[in-house]
C-alpha cells in the first residue's frame, strides 16, 4: 500500500512531475532537432529554453532547475559531455533569465533586459569553458564558411562585374574583422534568443496565473539619443588612443552595435509608417526585407540617425 502513496508522502505532485518530464524532454528534443538538422531546426534550437521557462512559470523554479539539469544530463549521456555543456549554458540557462523577473518586475522592457543580461553571462561562461577545454571559440565562424554565406546572400543582388570587385572586397574585410567581433556576436545572439523566447512565452502564458509582462509594440520601439554620443566616441577612438588590438576591438564593436540599433530604429519607423497606411502585413514584411540590401544600408543608417534626433513619429502625431 505504500507504493501508490509514495509521491504523496514526499509532497511531490504527480501533475507537477508529469509537467516537468514533458516540458524538459520537449526542451531537449528541440535542442536535438537544431543540432542534427541545422537548416530546418535552427528555429527549434533557438526556442529550446522556452519549455523550461514555461515550467518555471507554471510550477516553480525548483521544478525548472530539476528539468534543466535532467534534460542536460540526458543529452550528456546520449550524445556526450559537449551536448551537456552546450545545452546547460548556451541555451538552457536562459530559462532563469526569463523567469526570475516574474512577479518582481511589471515592465516587459525591464524583464527583457534582465533576460538579455542572464543570456550574456551564460554565453560568456560557455565560451570561457569551451576555450579552456578545447582551445576553440564556438562563436567564431570558419572564414571559408563566412565567404560562402556572404557570396550566397549578396551574389545574386550584384551583377557579375561588380561582384568580383566590391563584393569580394567586402567579404575579405568581413573575414578580417571577424576575430574582433566576439563581444558583438555574444550580445546580438543574446538579444535575439532572449527576445524570441520572451515573446513566445508571453503569448503562451497569457491569461494564466503568472503572466509575462507585455513588451511594447515593435512600431513604438525607440532608442535613446545617447547612442549618437556612443557613435561619435567610436569614431574618435583612433585619435584618442594608440592603435592596438584592444582599441581596435572596442572601435569595431561600438560602431557595429550602434549601427544595429540605428537599423532597428529604421525598421520600427518604416513598420509604423506602413501600419499607419494600412499596408498589408506581407507587403510590410517584403519592404522591411528590402532594407537589408547593401544598396539601402547607408540610407537606412542616415534615416536612423535622423529619427533619433528629430523623432518623426512624435512630430507626425503632434501635427495630426
């Protein structure tokens, strides 16, 4: 008679145990799909922390921790210690960043910042341990693979004459700058997986006992004017400090990250402008994709600076 009542005596709920097993195994499965079917499974790989975060929101952080350790152990036993380390730090640890602000922070933007911070810390730990154990940086792309990717991305946009000159030169510059880009790669990777997982968790946890605070709509995204001072500082660095690896890394990463924020500001502005004119969703997506073309990159950069300085949306609202 003691067997059926064992879970009750230990205070463990059968429903909680079942949910822990289901969600942690789902998280491990998503990670495996992304690892073994890269072209098809990249989305699954990015969303692998999401089931664990839902476990933490619907049960508690103790169950979530048990699920994370259990899923990591299963992956390590079946596929080796590399999978254990990769899932635990590079992906799974994000569940803590997603759930720690719940009940403590009411603003979605603040919750997302905490999530990004947790993701950055876990990825730095992952890079440090991987480099110490293998001497390899997991965020550094193979130069030949990067050349192939850039050629596929932009080769069809430019004609054959331009491709051999401008495109080849741009590719070689990107390959040369790659070793300096580690901070930017970690930050952008953390921003991407944090935003995607947070947005999906917000949707799936809506109208439940512990919801995720809502994020502002994308068309209202704006970045502070202090980015302009950061950009000026990045351009002034070669004149302020002697050229060296550290100053070069700082200059390149500041310029790159500020350019990314300006570009996001432009996409938000264009999306808002198209929404105001009731443009069809698919056409809006197509227009935004066109902004990624190299020929429009400089114009988008200038427009981003102009919007940060002048706030075109606020001016339009005031006039109407």
